[in-house]
């Protein structure tokens, strides 16, 4: 049994991934093989291989669907795939990896999206360059933080 605050994942001889960061507003479980039971708010759902379940922590709503198992498991090799993901979510993850503070110069920049692959095994500079190449933003180091600004 994996406890996730008010939610639980009951394991039935299996391989799965759970994403449950306190700063996120959701919990996601993806089943790779075997069987799991996701329990939250006095409800439960059993997942079959290649299925995922998402619990929105703010309102308790639950949705299920098919998962891309290859992309979901890529984190084990240090790779994270994004498809039209908000820059704010990606930056939050990069902050965790590299223990570095990021500051958006404009709120609007946090809503920009990114599609591509970020590799945790590469340097922070490498990953930020990848994001810069696909967006109209740039990253600048200042006073121990990385400032995200609009490209001119």
C-alpha cells in the first residue's frame, strides 16, 4: 500500500508510477504491468496495464484514461517528455532537480508552453537552452536565481 495523504494506491504485484508532489494540484498513477487499486475519497478504481488515473486534489474529481507507458517510464532514464505543457509546471520540476530558484519576469511567460524532451542527466544550462530554442524566452542568472524574460 502506498499512502498519498488522503489517497492510497493498493498494489497487486505490479509495476507502476505515481506522481504526487505537494505543490501540484493533482495525483497521477500510471500502471505499467500488473494491477493496482487507487483509493480516494471513499471511492476506488482498479487499473489495468497502460491505464492512468488522475485525482484533482482541490475538488476530489477523478478521471481515468490510457497512458503512454514509454513516456511515463522515461523518467527512469532521466528523460521527461512534454507536450504543450505550461512552462510554469516544467520550471517547477527543474527547480526540484537542480535546487535553483526561478523567477518569471512577467506572469504571462509562465503560461507559455513547451513541447519537447528535457533530460535530467544533462546540465541545467543544456536543458534551459533546449527550452529557449523552442520559445520566445530567455534565462538569465542574477543574484543566485534564474530570471525568465521575454526574448526581444
